């Protein structure tokens, strides 16, 4: 078998004769357009600084699930999977080595608590936990580090993800917010 990365995309599609454009189904996911279009949702500045500064009374609309002393937990507005959370320090820091020890400990403790909560509340079968540091490391917001906590299910990597390069999110962020609210 040849490495699929070495073949042009057209060759890959031709090798999958039963997956033709006429057979592709369209999924409506309008919340993703803002991310694709580069929409900043009216946020002027770093969203990880601006959103918590709005105040606790705006946490639901800002998707902030929990606040601690040095960090907070927020839903990813453009999630990979339902329940995709991020643990974010309040301090505007881009490198892990630049976090003070108290903030670092709290970020990892909140990550640990998020893992436990997601296992209990979403019945996920696994979890991806990690940081993308720097633009080259895949960070969408490279100057304010954040820990991703992504619940996974065995069936979440199915044909639609592997062939269609698409994710299906079966629950709205607002509904999931209500389900997880208060669990931390």
C-alpha cells in the first residue's frame, strides 16, 4: 500500500470509486462558518482575555463553564467533538515555561477535573488532552496558551471524518453547556 500523503488528492478519490460527489451528503453546520471565514465574533483583542473580562454574568453566552483563581474552563466555540473544552489561564501567556507555578498547577488540575467530568457526564470512551504551542505547533491563538480537553468515542472517527473530512456534532453547544454546567 502506498502512503496516501504521497498521492494527489484526485488519485485518492479515484481509488475510492464508491465515494463520488453525487453520493456525498451535505451536513448543515452553520456555527463552523465563523471559524472558516475568520470571524472574530465582534471580539477586539485576544478572546481568552476579552471573554472572562465581560464578567461572570456573561459566562453562559461566552461559554465559560467554570472560573478558578488563576484559570478558567471554556467550551471551544468551533469544537472537534461535542464537549471539547479548553482550560485557559487568565494571564496572557503564550509559552508553558512562562506560567508561574501556581497557574501551571491549576491549569493541570482543572484539566484533570475536566477529564473526570466528561467521562462521567458524556460517557466518552477516551479523551485527547494537549496543547498546541506556537503557530507552527497548530495553535489557533498562539499568544495565549490553552489546554484542550477533547472527549472521544470509538465511532467518532467514521467514514464522514476519514473520507469526507467533516465532523458531525450531534448536540448544540448551548444544550451541552446546560448539561455540564455546575459539574466542576
